[in-house]
C-alpha cells in the first residue's frame, strides 16, 4: 500500500483491478478537493461507471446522478448528470495534466465542474490551464490503465468504492 502522507487529502478508489491511491491537491484547488471528499464521504461515487474512456487520453467518471450502476443506471444518460450541489468555479493552476493527474470534467463553461472527473492516461498538455487539476495518482495507475475503453464502453467498469483515507 502507498505511503499516505496526508490521509485527510488522500482518496482510495477501489476498481475491479485493485486500489488506486490519489493524493488531492488542496493548496492548488481547495474547492474541488472539498467537493470530492464530500461526495466520497456520502458514498455518492460508489458503483459509478467510467462512462467515457478514450485510449491514449483519459478515463472519465463521477456522474453521481446517472452513473450509479446499482441504482437506476442508464448507459445512454451516464455522463450527463451531476450532484445536487452547486457547480464548482474553475481553479486553474500551473499544475500540468500529466499521466495520472485528476482533472475536473465540465461543460464549455469553465465554472461548470460538479462531480465528474477524469484521470489522464498520458501527459495531456493541451488541457493545461483549461481544466482544473486537483489530484495525482500515486499508486495503482496500472489499475486505471486496465479500465475498459469506449464512449461509452459496452460493459463499463465502475468505481466499486471511493473513500477518504482518513476514514478508511
């Protein structure tokens, strides 16, 4: 298991292939980190599908409204929803969209991030300064690499559980 430096700002994401450890970046994007922890603590990310997974680019998940594969899941609507909380304003920084970085998914409006996020499979510098980066995979990236591809995948993988390490 990863050496967890700050359990309050570390996410443990259980995937079918194994556990992914993500260090959040509260000094860079405090509102995005707070939202992820709030949704994780409420169990909202548990069983949510990876609805958009593009080989050589990223894996997107986090639609807590339509993406829960155990509660009214509709693959055609997955990716169109959000939480019932207000959107989170952009927190752009100089942190690059490097392999394993966690980015806030949003619409064309930079201030429309809510619950959805993506994990970059590779360095995606063209996203720098346009999407908020608020975490970094520090262990288990091989499990992210194993997520089923597709837009949407015919048989999507899911986040089995998402927890704040301080609570695990």
